[in-house]
């Protein structure tokens, strides 16, 4: 018997409550988030979005909304697994004005009645005593994602390009990652470099590279004394990478020529020549 694959979505409103529904003809204490089987060539996220509309009337779009991956959970009999996601009510949205209802029915041979007959917005603590075990197992991860979401709103995270998500995503400034010039994607948990510097050369020198969490462009007077600090590159300016101290920083000599530059890409790019080297820099400005 082939394994059954399902997907579901935690709808988290502005009060940090989640939407749960009561499956028709089930025990009064048994509730579930919107979920269902993955059809055909659907991705788990596509299935979760479809099931959410069918079972709650909340219409979402993969390309317009930001979804957070929670994890994949296996049922005890191991013949079924469920991939779970979460979405936080956007600031401009008004989920309280949506008519929450079930748009799908069970097959006619089983009665043809709506799949869900009641709905509630509940706290995570309340949900622990109401949801299926696989969904309860995900609540600790969901709680962490909710905390991260609040930090994002408070400006504690940077919006960076994630090479796995192929999108701008909030990144966590975990100290272990930052020390190496990386931040961690809050959606897929991939570590992404904030700034990458490559030095052109032959042999061993061609492998020179540095990562950094921040960069500065410094300008000096003719006598070598400091003149100004800038946020953008230009001829006559030196690149300096974090950490910004005398002992550990990476600094180039002044730019004498900008060979190519692109500021339209998700990560900005510049190739420049200094007095003694050629560098390529991929960077974010956060």
C-alpha cells in the first residue's frame, strides 16, 4: 500500500491564536487545522493552501503570501506523513472579517456532508489538548516561529536573499553564524552569506575569499589620514569588512577602477580593481 502524503497549514492571527476546525461526525474533543491529502503533482505547500481554502474559506496565494515551513511529521503507523506550514496574518489583512466556513464535502457515498462543522481560534496551550498528535508535536516549533515573527516586526532581523528559497526572507542573527559572516534563513534554515569577497588571482591566491556581516567604504586624504565613511563603493574608496577592528578586519586598498557593477540583483555585485588586485564583491545592504 503506497504511503499517504498530506499537508496542512497553521493560520496564526494577530493575537497569536490559530484556527482549528471540528471534523464532522468526530468526537467533540477532536479538532484539526486545515489539512488534507496531496493531489497529483501538487507540492506540499500547494496542497496546504488548497486545503485551507476548502476547509476554512481563507484564500491564500503561494506567490503573494509568505509561508513558514514547520516540518514533516510521521503518523504512528508510518503509512502517512504530513508536512506542516504556518502563515502569520499580514498587517493589512482582516481575517476577522472573513466568513470561516467549509467549502468541501466528503464523498456522496459517505454522506456528502461538509468536512468541517465548527471552527475556533485558540491559543497554542489550548490547542495542545485538542489537536491530533502529529499537529501537537509541531506546536513547539510553531511557538518558536511565532517568537521569530515578533522579532522580525521589532526589527531584530534582516531581510536578505536566500539562495534556497529564491526570495527575500527574514534572517536570524545567530551568533554562531554571524561570526563567519552568515545569517540563518527563518524560512528554510539555510545559512546565507551577507557579503562575499573574492580575489582574482592564479594558483592558491585564486581561492582567496572572505565573508562578512557588514561592509564599509572608507575614503582617505592624500596624507593617509581618514577623511570619510560611505555606504556605497566608488573610485578612491577602500572596502573594509566586519569585524571592524584593527586586529581582525579585512581591508582592500583604494579602488582605482570599477570594472562592472549591478545593483538590481537580489544581491548587489561589483567587480573592481585596486592598486594591486582585482576583487568581486556580492553583498547586501541591511
